[in-house]
C-alpha cells in the first residue's frame, strides 16, 4: 500500500512539474486565454463585429433560467433550436474556463496563481498539447472523435442497491477540452445598437495611434481593438451623435476624458476592457446599458460620482489585476441605479471585503465573481450575506478555490439562509471529496434550484470516497450540470449517494467528460428525470445502449435527450433503439458521424429531431418519421428540397435548413402546419410570394446570409413581406448581385412597383398614351389642327409633285396660269380677294368678264380660255351649282383634264354647299370632288395666309390623290359640305 501511494505521489509530482514547465513556456504570451484566442488569426472573433466573442459576458444574450442554457450554450442550442437565442449576456464567457482564467492585460501573472497545481485549466492544456489537439477536433469534427485513444476514456460502472448506488470511473488521463460557448453571430450589445451594416466601422488591428478623423455621422458601431491608442480625448469622437457601440480593447488605453461622452450621447455599450486605465473614468451617459472595464490597472473599485447619472445601466463588468479590496463606499454611486448584472474580479486574491459593500446595490439579479478565496472564507461568507440582502438569484464563482487551496471549512454554509438564490455555477475549480460532501449538503438544504460545475477537477481525499446519505429535508434542486470533470488519481473514484438525494432531479447534464458507456444504474435511478444532456462525450450506439444493462425501465419520465457531439453512426439502429425509451419526445443527434445505413423506424411519440452537422444529403427526408413536428437539418449537405420531401410530414411546425446549399425555394412546396422556417446561410438569391404561399401559418422566417440579387426578383420580399417575421432583419440581408449593388443592405435597396410588375407597367403605359393622345387631340381640335394639317399636307405634296413634273411642263406653253370659273354672284370675292392676291404674286389669271374675246361665242371663249390656261380654278358656292355656264366650264375643263393634263383642275370651296342643293346636272361635280384636290376659304384672317400659299402651290401642280379620303363624301355628309342653316 505504501509503495502504491509513493508511486502515486511521485507520478503526481512529475505531472505537476511538467505542467509548471509548460506554464513557463506560455508566460511569454498574453496569459488571458481570451486574448490568446483573439490573437489567433483563425479564432479571432474580436475583430469581426458580427462575432463579438470578446465583448464579454455582459454583452451576450439573456439566459433562459429554466433550461440552464448559460452553462453550455452550444449544447442547448443543439437541443432546442427555439430557445437557442436566450443566452445569458453575463454568463456566456464567464462559464467558459478558457475565457475566465484571465490575468491583467499587460501579461503579468498574479503572484497568487504563480504556483498552479495540475488542475489549472491553462496548465492542463499546456501539459499535453496532443490531448488538446485531439479534444479540439472532437468539438469541431465528429469524425475526429474516432481517433481519441480508447485507453483515455472514462468508464462509469454503477451498481444499484435499494437506497444507494455505487459508481466507479477509470482515471481520466486525457484532458478533455471544455466546450466553450458557441460564438454568437452578434452579442446583445450589437443587436441593441446596430440597425444597418453601413453604420458599422471596424478599425481593429490597423496599428492606429489615434482616432481617425472624418468618421461618418451615421456611424453606430466602432471597433478600435488591438491598436496603440493611449488616450481618448474630447474631440476624438465629435460629430458621432448616433454612435451606440464603442469597442476599444487591447489598445494600452490609459486615459478617457470625460469630455468624450458629450459628443456621443446615444452610446449604449462601452467596452474598454484589457487596457491600462489607472482610474475608473468619469462617465455621464443616460442611455448607457453595458459597461465593460475589466482587466485594467485601477487600484480601487471606487466608482466616480458621475455613475449616479447612469440610470439605465444594466450590466457592469469590473476587474483589475492590482485591485485587491472592495471597500464599503466603493459602490455608493450605484444606490439608485437599476443595475441587474455585476461582474467583479480579474482572477487575483481579494485581500479585503468590507461587509455591506454589495448590499447597497439593491437591484442585483446576477452576480459573477472571478477571485479565489482560499484561506479567507470569512470574507466569502460576508459576501454571500450581502448578496442575500440584495435578493440575488444567480451566482457564479470563477476559480473560487485554486488548485493549491486545501478547503477544509464550510464556506457555503450561508446558502441555507439565502431564500432568493436559485442558480449557482462554479467554474474552474478544484474540489476535494470531503468538501464536496459538505457543499452538497448545503445545496440540498438550500432553496437552490440549479447547480452547475464547469471545468471541475475532482480529488478524492477521503478513504471511502464520496459519501452522501439520506437527508430528511425537502429537496428543491431539480437541475444538475457537470460540464467538464477531471481527476488525476490512480484508482476508481467512489460515489455512495442516497437515491432520495437525486430522485427529484428533472434536468441532468453530464458533458465534456469522455464518457463512452452509460452507467447501468443511472438508467433507473432517476425516475423523475425529464431532460438528459450527454453531449460532448465519446458515446456510441453500443456504449449508450450497453449490452450488460437492462433497458426494461429506462428513464420513465425522460422527454428530452441530447446526444450531440458523440460517436453515433447508425441512424437505423438509433431509430430502433429509441423504442426502448417510450417517453422521449426530443432527440438531439447533431455533430455526430451519422450514416443513412438502412430504413428507419422511429417511435410515434418522438416529435422532435436534430440531425444538424451530419453529412446526410438530399435523401434524409426518406428516413424521417411522419410524426415529426420539429426537425433540424442544418448543415447536412442538402442541395434541394421538393414537395415530395415535405409531403410526408403533415404535422411539421418547425424546419431548420440553415447552412446548406439550397438555391431556390420551389413554388409548389406545401406545409400547412409550418410555423417556423430557417433557410439562412444557403445559396438562395430571391424569395417569391408564390414560394411561401404553401405555408399559410408561417410566423417566423430566418433567411439571412444568402446571396440575394437586388432586382425585381426581390421586390416583393423587400417591400411587401412582413419584416416582423424575420428575426435577423435587416442586418443579415445584403445584396450580392449585380456588382454595383454588392454589399448594399437589402433594406436600403430601392425600386418601384411600376418598374417590376409588367402588367402594371403595361396598364400605365396604355393609360399614358390615351391621356396624351386625348390632350393632343383636344389641343389639335381647339387650334383647328385638322385644317392646318390639310393645308400643310397639300402644300408639301404640291412641292414634291411640282419637282417631278418640272421637266414635262417646261416643254408646254400657256397664256394664263389659271382660268377662273365662278358665278357672277361671287364676282365680288373674286375681284377683291382672289385676283389681287394671285396676280399680286405674279400669276396671270383669265377672268371671263375681262379676258373673253368680244363677238365670239361664249362656248368658244370657254374652250379657248381653258386650253390656254395651265390650271382651271373653280370657285364653288351655292351660286356656282345654279349657273348653266359654270356647268359648261366644268365640263370642258374636265374633258381637257382627261385628254391633256390630269391635274389641271383646282377647286376652291367658297362656302359650304348643302347636299340637297346639288342639281342632277352637277352630279359630275360629286365625282370630281372625290378625285380632285380642293381648298376651303377660311373665315379667320390668320388662316388665309396659309390658304393663299396653298393656292399658289396648286397653280404649279396638283395631285389627285392628296386628301382623297377627305373629299369622298363631299356631297353626302362630311364636314366639307355643311348642313343647311
């Protein structure tokens, strides 16, 4: 026995020395694991405003306290997609040991932690790099889990007695990487402030020594992390009246002038952590919600009086590597501030705590402390008493007992007297079996509902192991979480616990431990268990349904089971074995290495299934149950979805298809019961109204981070779709094409309905043409456009015809340009208007009263004048059609036109001629007017000038075809012959 103990001690000392040497190698780097993560180009979440992991716990999202999501957000996200957003802003990174084992930003390690023993989280990872590599692969690649050394796995074997069960575990030599909270795309502060990507400016890692000038006035988000900005003065941020989020971390910042804040009155989130501020700055911002000043160099936690004006401050994070005390008056400025979340500490020992210091902050709901208390438990007890006065419900202690601390007392005895406490989380600590017995006794006697251990190192310092017997007390605890458990002893740890102590548990999480076999006793010892989370282990089908265990009574009330991040591979075998668990309604198989190896037969009561992050392909729908109501198929390699895929799920209400390669949502999809659809991170370019018509009950659509085309294809989605149904609108919706719109927020893409809807464009065009035509017609009518058009047309045609006949007419000789045929009763118009106008223009006219040869027969004079004239011009009127001689002149002129010159007749309508006034002998006139050109004498003086121009043109040539249609009904009804007055 002594030899065995000596070997154990020597082996332990050797391991400790190795880990200390590894720590010395890493002292050259920033000892803040979060900083190390940020400096890694592959893990640099900090520089991207969308992934604000560096923002801190405060700026993460709210915790759903009933489901204890803050303990492991990734696992909860995998388990329940609906509640994945409800993460605790203060707890996200606090819980993760990698983000909590932090020191000061200058890289100086606190003296109290210089001698970490083997369980220190950072030293553990540094001790065995290969183990860390393997476990990192386990977190990110399910296939990589297959490569972990089987000899380094946990093996839990439990044997049950009527009142107790005995569990043993093989030593864990492989240090499993504790699952850190998943990187949220946006933290709470980001969503609180940013409404447009245009308002985001990221100047991180640009070697800046001062704030750039001429920043856009509409800037909402500024990130200056990882630069060399030593001071922030008053004018540096002038003009930024809309700035809401300012992040200036890891810059060596030493001074923030109070005048700065007068230029940024809308600021709601200020993150100045990881700097060298020697004083907590004076801040006066009435809208400030989140303030992070952790990991600076101020020597006291005393807050300036200006903090009294921070009426809306909700989250405050403080921590300095040289502040070792908390005085009674330090938080006086927060007496009337409605602060609900407070984070204190930077991982160093607190040497002084004045009783009553925290009791002044009456509104604290969540409190996190990053400070060890080894050797001064009285101070720790005083702190718990103050928190009881404030009514704090959620407590989180990070590294409360370092590895070198020998906890012999009962620091948590005040839990029994704290009626308001509901949730207790202990992160990154070393716990002995003796202390665990005392601690759990206090927990069982308290009003605590939820207890969580994150990255706990267990050491068995009692000969009989852990012993916990029956307690005659009502047990309030219903949620127990173990997220990462390590131990370094070379024997099986022993747990002897009363069945009654755990019989009322409803939620149990046991992840990140390397479990590869589910203990048989655990299957039936928890009769009230409703939620079991075994994510991030090494379980497979054979290990979970262990052949040596009886499965006749398996978790009789279990409803939710998470097997995410394990080694399961056979979907067919899992579906068959799930019938052994007849009460399970929800199953999470995400992040495994599942294969579609055969037909699946799922139990009817199973209505929710997550297969996310398994490469399953388009055929996965054929292996699902028609009873499923909620299905998560994100990142499963799906490239297309059809109506045949959805037809078999009439009860489907939730479908997640994120992070696939789907290019289009078919218009024939029908899911009558679907309430929530996630299609973000695919290859969809547009969403049409018809594509969503088959989802009449759809309430939530998540479609961001797709390559949207900014064209008419997106018009309906941008303008008509109810944006309240889009939880990620507008930040995750940007234009991808065309190139000149690339990067433009979809919410800022402007187009019109007229330019995108063809039928509307056609209707508007036709209406416009009709209106314009009506206006032109009205103007044309009012301005006698018909008459002017006719005159212009005649003039143009005469000009054209005259040029064509010029050579022909040059060989002919005439005595007169025109012979005037008119009634003697119209002689006044002829003598006063016609003759002076034409002869004054150089034309020679033959007028019978003047130019007939005396003594000759009238008929001979008519024939002679007609034949010796280039044209014969008839002045038509009511008197003309009553004249016998006019009829003769018309006859001879027509005869001459037929035999010699076709276009020799010119008609002037002096006045309208009623249809019934034409004698039968003038029926020939009707025919002529249908074939010949004629002109009307206008009464308005303004038209007469155009009239004479047309007459002069017609004396040069005439065209029978011009205005033929206008003359067609000269003797019937058309306006050329007006009705009798």
